[in-house]
C-alpha cells in the first residue's frame, strides 16, 4: 500500500451511482462515495476534517469480486490514489487502491477493521487477510493514543 497517495480514516456520508463516460472507461459502474475525513494518516494533512469523493468499483447491485460496496454511516480506513489529478477539491476524485484491498471497514461489535475477502479463497490467503486486518486495527489504536 506504499503507492497510496492518501491514507485516511473517515465516514461515508453519501453514495451515488457513477458511470464514467470518458474514453477507455468501458462504462464500468462505480459507486461515488462522499467521505468525511476524520484523520489523515498519510498524505495531505490539510484534508483533515474535509469531505472528498471516492470512486469504488461496482454498484449497489454489483459486488466486486464478491465484496459489497460501502454504505452510508460506515467508518473506513481507506488507502487512496488520485484519479483525475484535479487541484480543486470539489472536482477531485480518489479511487481505492487495489480495488477492495485498500478499504478497511470498522466492525462496530469488535472495534476491529477488516477488508472484504473474495469468495473461494484458500486457508493461507484467509490467514494472511487476518494478519493484515489486525495490523490495520493496531495502527488505528496507535494513532488514537
């Protein structure tokens, strides 16, 4: 995840369908998230407290690799890349790095972060995912101290 330009903790405050119409987009459906940043972990610190737009692959009817999209009210830690390099925050779009791999969702029951896991994975991959999820949860705890 070192290639991420922005790593931010925040809450999804709105979602809407989004289909890019630019050349080469293949009209693939996305969900456009309005994301309120509570803490910039890495990247532009001026974005603390700001609202940004994030494109997430898939839509409410289409899961990406078996993983559901973000929902309003969900708390996430997101590893992001800048997709349009706009300098205007209102038109700037970020995308989750590595599709689902750069999004960690807070489980309110356990207070742990996890990322969705594709269907039909091996036990070894499942164990790796658990280690990664635990590392992100630990990172969050250290940042809150």
